[in-house]
């Protein structure tokens, strides 16, 4: 018998995160209406999408059965490289930008080679890469943040982090009253989310990613280039981490060698909460987008309602455990056909 539309929706991995996000918004808004103010939404989006860029790439990588612990270090290192090259007049900003992203791609390539060709678990490889990259950032800067600068009229800064205002109109007004501040990073995040969703769900490469995570041996027997796919995904993961770090450095006018510390675990939590299988074989970009907003809005919301910020990890840990239990129940329910 054909399942009802509601039943199919409940079976989807995005169901749990969607319900949790709605409940969270309702609860926080009822306690403090400022939670959904345009000012708070704009400020929250600015940082949320920077981590979100990394989470999108991590979703594809985890779907293939691997993960990357070095993304937080690459986040900080790429910004340090770009601004060191620019501030010392070695390169123009666009060339320094491309160089930093090229180095990020190389870091991902090395990680991918170690994992696939040398058959070393990604946990060990990327943990080692985390230490190498973070140590390199500290060595280049002598452990101190880069000096502040002004991006000025640099077109690259405008393209990456330029902002615009969405008007907040009232009946009495005839002119635009700035309401919601939107950074270009939101646009970039949206475009990459659409691209990653399309690749994962509508292309042969997306099928290869899922096959690599589900059963690598069977995928190889069917002609899938497992090694090539995983190396590409490691490179994409580092690329997105580097891009996110550069965007963040322009927005905050600071390149700190320690920035991004701990981001790797938060990004993995976003992906897992969204419904992507930790061991690979199943991934969802839509679920990851929901997971991104769940964690970032949770951090923002508990501060607005007066909960100590140090309690954030308690909430996140509880959410991860709860979502894992829910995903497990939904999967058993789906397999049983009920």
C-alpha cells in the first residue's frame, strides 16, 4: 500500500531537524521577541553562513564515508596566508586570495592521498593535518593576530563580504528604512547549497559519493573511481574552509592564527544533526542547512533568554543525542515499512 504524503515526510531524515528548528524558534521568540528582530537575524546570518560553507562540503565528504578534522585550522590558516602576502606587498589582494585557496586545495589533496592511497583512517590523517596547518599559521604570525587593515575599495572584498539592506517599509513611509542587513556571504552560501544539493541528488557524481560511503568495494566493482572521488571531496572540503576563513577575516578585519579552533567538531555536529550518516552512505544538504541554523540559532537564543553562554555545550550535546535517537528510530521505522 502506498504511504501517505505525511508518512513519507516523517520518514525523511530532514523531518526531525525541521521540527526541532520550528520549536526552537517558537520557544525563543515567546521568551524574548527580539530573537526574530531584523537586527538579530542579520547579525546571526553573517556568522552562520561562514560555518555553513564548511558544513556543505563536509556533508559530501561524510556521505562518502570520510570526515575532515583539519577544516578549522585551514579556516584560520588561509586568511593568515592571504593577508600576509597582501600586507607585505608581495601580491595584490586577488592574487593572494587565489594563492591562499590554492594552498587550501593542496592541503585537501594531501589529506585525500594519505587516506585513499596509503589507506590511513581519515581521523588520523586530518588530525595530523590539523596540527601541521595550525602550527604553520602560528609560525607565520609568531602567534600574534595580523595587524588590522582597511579593505577600502578593494573589489574582491565587496564581492565576498559586501552588504546591502532590505527595506523595512511601513504604510506611512515613502522612503526606504533600512531593516535587514544582508552580507554577500549569504548569497554565496545559498548558491553553494543549491549546487551541492544538485550534485548530490541529480548527478552521477552524487551517486558515486553515496556509493563510496555505502559500500566502497561494490562501488569499485561497478566502475566508480573511489580514490578520485574522495580526493576531490577532501580538496573541496579544504577549499570551502579556506574560503570561509577568508570571508570571515574580511568581515571582522582580523586574521587570527587561532581562529577556527573547534569549528571542525561544530561543523560535524551540524551535518550529523541534519541527518547525514556519520559512517557514510546517506547525506542530505537540506538537512545540513537545517542543522546549521539549529546550532547557530541555539547559541544566539540561549544568550538572548539569559542562559549562561557556558551552558551552550550542554544544549548541543543533548540535541546531538536526541537527534541520533530520532534518526535511529526513523530508520528502523522505514526499514520495517510502517
